[in-house]
C-alpha cells in the first residue's frame, strides 16, 4: 500500500477523494494555464511552479500567441508515489489524458498542434500539503512529462 506512510501520518487521508481532487485540479490548472489566468493559478501552485507557468504565459503573450487545451478524457489518475518530508506530505499522481492542444499566432493560424486531433499525454504531478494542517487544499509543487 503506497499510501500507508501518509495514512499513518494523516489518518484522514482518503486516496479516492484525493484523486478526485487531483483530477479537478489538473483540469482547472491546465485550463487556467491555457487561458493565461495567473490569478486562478497562483493559489494552486508553489512559488517555483507559479513562476515557471507565469513565465511561459508571458512568453506566449510576448509572441502574440494563444494556446487552447481541451482535455478530452482523463484515462488514468493513479497515485504513483508518496513521501513525507519535514512533516509535509508529497503525493505524485500519474495522469494519462487525451488532449487537444493548439497554439495559434496573432492571425489565428495554427503554429503548433492540431485542432481536430487529440493526443495522449502522460504527466506526473506532485502535490504537497503539511501533514498536520486543517486546510484540505493541496498545492502543485512539481510537474514533469516523460
């Protein structure tokens, strides 16, 4: 049981509820990132991740590009790894999704992606939360794709 160390530290941890929240967070964060909505992103992300995301958004705006992401399906959302460091829980979720990702230039011409074709993407997102907090919210502290 990969979540046993977390359950030992936080008996209220519910893997199913956590994964439901991770799926919702994934959709919210991906949508806000595509829309350039830093106000929505900031409370959901660690400072490092927020800086990386907001820099990417700024670069896109500077290039006068827009980005659209449509999550067609979340096919897999599983807890891949759990760690507890300095009374902070870290849970890495593997997300396999079908997405349509399109980047357009200032004229609306597609410069990257295909508006009609979903591609499968695998992402690993690590969420963090102090073990002994009453705050139910997890913060995204790392993302990577293989």
